[in-house]
């Protein structure tokens, strides 16, 4: 495991050990966690785009607020006997390890985008990521909606202008 990942995990542990979750109300924690869930639904591509180190400022809230809210809600759900909710919430904490100092993350991304060999692998992967997301679908009005693979191909084959 890289030293950066270990340090980031240690930083999250320090935040968890602080009293941040006691400073947040249950209502605030609930809303922050809801926003975090929506963010996670749509932000998966960022780890691909930034190849690991994602700028912290793209998070909907600073790490300390997210950790505090997640811990507050996990404690609440634990007290209510909803252990599966606790597991689900806690499983999202590890994702915060991918978020790094803005300058460091952008510097790394810039180096990657200037690397021709990296770009040769990145662009086809990005196209595949879009296709996978499209085929897997999106939640619309509370329900999963997606275009089937055959429908996507039908539309693509009907295009007059192809890439």
C-alpha cells in the first residue's frame, strides 16, 4: 500500500477521533449524508479522470464534515439497530482516501494529461466508462432507467455523422 494512501487513511482516523460528529446536529448530518450519497452516485468517473488523486475541493463538503456526518449517522443507526445502514455508511469512508490536496492532485493530473502513453490508454477507457454508465442506467424519478445496448447501437447506426 502506498504511503500516500496510508497517510490519507490516518488523516481520516484523526478526523474520526475528533469531536466533529458531536458538533453536527442529527438533522445536519442527515442532510450532509444525503448529499454525499447523491455525490457518490454521479462522481465515480472522477477517480478515472484524475487517476487516483482527486482534488478535495470537488467534494460536496470538506472531508471533516463528511466524516463527522457519516459517523454521527452511523452512531444513530446503530442505536436504532440498523446495522446494515451502519455498514453502508462506513463503507463510503474509504472513498475519501482518494481525495487529496487540490494542488497535488491537479499537478498529478497535469503530468498524466501530458504523458502520451498514458493518454493512449486513458481516452479509450474514458469512452468505455461512458458506455458502461449509459448501459447500467441512471436513477430518474426514483427508478432505474437505461437505454438497452441494442437501442444505443440502433441510435448510433442511424446517425448521419459518426465520430
